[in-house]
C-alpha cells in the first residue's frame, strides 16, 4: 500500500497554490488598471483633439459669417443703386448720354465668393472626421457642398456678365479712357466713341442685368448659409460645454 504524503507537505502545497493564485489575481488587476488608465489617457487625448478641431471650426465658421454679412451688405447697396437707376426711367425723360453716364456710375465689378474650409478639409483628408459628432459632421459636409454649389453658380452667372463686358471694352476701350480723352480733342474726335453710344448702353444694360440676377440669388444663398452656420456654431458650443 502507498504511503500518504506527510500532512506538513500537503499544507505547504496548498499555501503555494493560494499564493500563486493571489499573485495571478494581483497581476490581472494590475493589467486591468493599466488598461483602464491607458484607455482614459487615450480618451482624454481624443477629447482634447476633438475640442481643438471644434475651436478651429468655430474660427472658420465665424469668419464665414463675417464674410457673408459683408458681401450681403455690399450686394444690397449695389442692388439699391441699380433699382434707383431703373426707377429714374419713370421719373423724367432721359437723354442717351444721361443713361450712359448713369450706367457708368453703377458698380460693375465682380466679387469672388471664398469660404474658410481648411479645417473641414483637414478633417476629411486625415480621417479625423469620424471623431466629430455625427450631427455636426453631417451638417458641416452639407454646408461645404452648399458653399461649393453657391461658388459655382455665382461664377457661372458672373461669366455671362463678363462676356458682355468684353463687348463693351471693344466699343469703349476702357472707362478711364474717356477722362483721358478730354485733354486730347483730336484723338477723341478720331475715335468718336459717341457713335457707339447705342451699343454701349445696350451692352452695359445687359451686363448690369446679369449682375442684378447674380447678386440677388447670391444674397438669398448667403442668408441660408448664414443661418446654417449659426446652427452649427450653436451645436459646437454645446459640445464644448460637455
């Protein structure tokens, strides 16, 4: 018959297993704590990164609001002056020269639409767009598309205006040329720009009509854009307060 191990040796074995199990438990707890600390640290870094992006977006969006307000005000002044010119036809009889001078006084310069898209582009190119709130992310993408569409639309209409103005330049040379010709009577008589007055009036009327359509549409688009930006800004500020 086999002999049973001494009671002392069995007790030592049980103590060893208890000690080993305790060590394993401590190691597991240590690993879990380390993972939790690491996850917390990574979460803090991600949160800081997200807030940095939000602050950059706020800076871009606030600049866009300022830009839209400036352009809307500028275009409104242009439209008011054009409306006053149009109404002058119903106030008194105008000579061709008076109409021509009034048309030259109207602003016919183009204004390019530009928006601050560096942060949203950085988010998209880096793949960090996923750390932004889904609601804000979708609104930012929709806003960017609307801005691009508005730029293309304004450029398209402006192209039509510029094509008309090219015809004006062939008939007139340049607006300042008339002032210079005042000191050159012989040259003025030779060029005889007044002979082109009919074509000049029609061409300038056409260009200002293009500009009128473009700026009215752009004002409408910018007002929609401004409201959307203000909504996004409010959402971002809400996220920053969390």
